[in-house]
C-alpha cells in the first residue's frame, strides 16, 4: 500500500495542471485539479480508494455517493476495495446536477436492494464523496438530494480541498474530512501532517 505522501506525489503529478482556468464555480485560477486523471489511473485508483476508506474510519454510514461525475469512480472504487479487502460491502449512488429528460427522468441514481427497495431511503446514513471542493456548488446538489429523501448525511469526504471560504458552510455543518488541501500555488498538502 502506498503511503499518504506517495499518494500525494502521484496526485500532484497526475492531477495539477498549470495555466489559466475557469472553474465550475466560475472563479478563475492559475491551476486546475483534474481528479479524473487519478481516478482513471490503474496505478492510483486503488490507493486513492484505500486512503478514502481510511479517512472515513469512525464515520457510521450505510451508503456512499456524491455528485456525478467526480464521485462516480471514487465511490465505486471504495465499494470494491472495501468488499475485497475488508469484507464489508455497501451500496453506492450518485446525483446528476440536472434531471434527465428521458428514461426515468431522474437526477438520483442508486443501487436497488434485492427486495426492490431503493438503497437511499429515509434514515439511511449517507457518506458523501467528491474529488474537488471549491465553493461547494457541485456537492450541494448531492447533499440536497440526500436530505430531501430524509436520509442523514453521515459525513463528507473530499480528495482535494481548494480551501475557498465560500465552502466553509460544508466544513462547519457536516463531519467534514479532506484527504488533501490545495495551497494557493496549487500544491497538495496533507492536513493531518500539520
């Protein structure tokens, strides 16, 4: 298993792009965290899932999910690693920012129980995961979907927190944990190393 420092180095190498970028929040930045580059890397995805599962220790949850697209590979890798290495299974879900106009015309996609019931129901404890946090706009959609069902947000895990004060509401309202913070110069910092 890679150390957290080795994972930090891998993520910084694969995911931090330099230049002029407009973020999903509309804010401008001289770096961009492209988390998909790591989530799709065969050499990194399992280590990232292990690190997130370790970060989630102590949080009581039933299901894991978050906003599409950033959370989809993360929660799937976490679920597989947990089942194979910890003999602990959990279902997953994801929330699209817009409702589809075809098929089920839904924005929430989740596993079904074998009895036909949805996985995410009232009083379910949901762990929310996302690759990057800037202002919290993307994750807010997932939080709202979980809370509207009557489920409980058990915690929020972020791979890379840009430390924007516009997202303080998430940090203050939920059991919030970031694997890494991102400095103003675009370097990943392990918050537990401070």
